[in-house]
């Protein structure tokens, strides 16, 4: 079937601010039902920062959805090993580029969905085509794929072919983001309780209260150690941590070091990088000197040390060290208020309206200490002569400023973003955040777009070198972002659970990797 690709939207106190400055000087809903859940040896109790907006598999690139769905309820054809970056078989056991524009995959035989229906290449083709259906508005479509056409053919039950308009050297990596669903799935609308091939299936979803999964009796692999999982959500990190320390939950995610997990807290490097995006189409942010001044005014080391308690590294680019294209020669922009103030004064003298109020937008609960981080930045920007107003929003409100089409008539604004490159290749970051018409990019240039496209067409060492050069050129040629920190995360874990979080845990927490352990084996 020939698929016309459609562009999709993706929907990654002043007291503290002063302290940082001093430091550097010195879904759908249904009627709720009542269910009782008692703790048992085979049940995992997990507390999340928010209720998943949906369990729709084609929205699994959304962190709040993927952490429940990916590799638990549904599975992709190919998966990426978060430790090595290698692509590994899942529902396809091999793949090859048989022509420059043609990839062929061999589909695993003998796999069943949780409803007992067999899985084969026809289901794989359906799942891919459904993801591309603009009527559904799949998040993974805009995040992973561009607007070119792809022809998908189930040649026979075990053979799938994909033909692209132009050679696509990373198509298998893209496919690792598409979760497989049965051909009987609604092709025109999103589903509430998905059917998949993973080790778990949906038991129930009490809207606003909890989601429960149970072991999939038709799963082809080993039965997981915990045959049941119950998810709840609490907005406050300290509450989530307390639920684990008080034995009301086994796993609590997205904690800060100050949330009180104590010895039950595990810190780990995740995929996320925080940055301030400068909407450069509006004065005064359309002046490169103003954007450079904002970049120079951010005290990255102070934020990481004082607010993140050392859990993170000051950032010089939007991807981390485990991503293809990472540029290890880049260094974070130095903190220099004097130089920043001089640039603002210079712009003012040239008639740039630097006194215009700039909105500083953050998302409530986006990461631990988000409010204090926003306030610290506002304090520094006021020191260099800019008038900045903080606006904290919920996810739905903030996303109107993060993804295209942006809110019309919004005026000049700075947006706190947090980007996690789950795929392991800088192309996914560039296409979304740096192409001039990227889904989460506010501007760019034709010349920089050409540089991006040329780098993305390469493979091997040449690809690494070219992508690194693209990242290196961004601050000088575009300076859309003021990079802040490569983040670390904290997870609280009960002594009865054996589990080691990894860089993908925030996006894809695999329950089958959790086993039972005595307190002595924590």
C-alpha cells in the first residue's frame, strides 16, 4: 500500500534564585469502578507522577504513555538496546537493505496477541500504515518519521518489505518506535485498552485512580516474575517517595534527590537534556546578540549543584554522550553576566526593543526543581536588563507553545524544554528541534537545513562526523537554544524488587526485567 505521509504534531522561589546567584558570586474517561488491591508477592505497585493521557500504542513515544505500554503491553519489530545502542530482534528476527530504497524484514513465526490471534506480516504492515494515518494523529509519526511516502507490503506471513522515496539508512531504527497491534484494531481512531504481544495485558483502567496489568497468557516468552502490576499516580515527588518507604508502593519514578527516598533511592543517567528554547521570530529574541546574552546568563553549574544536588552535567548540546552524532569537543557556554549585559546594551543602542516583556514558560512537574530553575533563570535575566515574566502551565497548555502550530500572537517567549533522544541517533533531534520547520523548532535557516539533510544521508563514521559538526554549528549560526543540563533521574525501589534502571527507564520501564528479591539482596 502506498502511504501519503502527512506532517504530524508531536505531542519530550526567588529565594532559590538568589541562592544560585550567591553561590556563583562566591485520555479518555469512563465511569469509575471500585476495586480493592491488596499487596501480594506477585504484584508490582508502581507510582507515577501523572496518569497516562492514553494507552494508545502509536502514542508510546510520549513518556507518560510509553512507560506503561512499551515492551509491557505491546512490542516493536526491532528494539534498541539502551546500554549498547545496538538494534536487536523482537518481532522481526532479521532485516536487510536489499536495495538502496528497499528494506526487507523477516517476521518471527508462532507469536500470538494477548487475545489469542496470531501475529504475522499482515499485522506488522497494518500497524505501520495505521501509525501513518493522519486521521489518528499518532505522536510517533511526527516524532520519528518525515513527510515522505513509504510503501509497505506483507509479501507473505513472514516477510515484510518497506520501500522509501529516498534511501533511508536508519529505517530499522525508526521502526523500533512502532508498536505492533492486531489488524482488527480501529484504523481510524485511538484505542483505550490496547491488545499486544508483550508479557502483560490490560486488566482494567479506573480513570483517575489506577491502571492494572496482568500477565499475558499467550506471551511467547517466560512468564514474568511479577504477574501483575498496578499503577497509581501522585504529583508530588515526596509523596511518591514516601509511598515506597512506607511500603505502599514498590517503584516510584521521577524523583528528585530531596524527595526523601533515602537508601531506597537509585540515581541513574537518563536520556533527558534540559534547555531553554528562544522563540527567535519575535523581537527582541530575533536578535542574535539578545539570544547570546540569554545563553551567557544561565548559571548551569550553579543550577546543577544547588538545585539538582549534583545529579546532572552542564550541557553544550541537546543530545547526550551515548547518541550517534554527539560532539565531544563542545563545552557549555560560560556564565558571564557582564558580557551578557554588554550585549543587551549594544542591542538597545541599535534600536532593538530589549525592554519588551518576554514570557518565560515552564511546565509544572516537568522535572524536579523546575519552578526553582525557572526562577533562577528569571533572576539572572533581570540582572542583565531583561523584563521576564514567568508562566507555569500544565502539560496541555505548555504543549501549545512547544509544538507546531504554535499559539498565534504569543509574543516573545522562552520555553523550558526537556528532550530525551530515545532512538540513539541525532537525526531524531535535528528533525524535530533544529530544522527550520521542525515540529518543535521555532526557526532556522535554509543553509542550516541543507547541512542537516546532508549529514543525515551519510552512514558510519562519516555520519558521526557530519552530525557532530551540525551540532557544533548550531550555537554560532542559529542559537535557538540555551542548553542547561544532561539530567540524571532518581527512582525509589522497594527492597523486595531487584531491578537496575537504565537510560531508557523514564520512557520504557520494562516490568519483565523486575524480579523478586529479599531485603538482604537489595
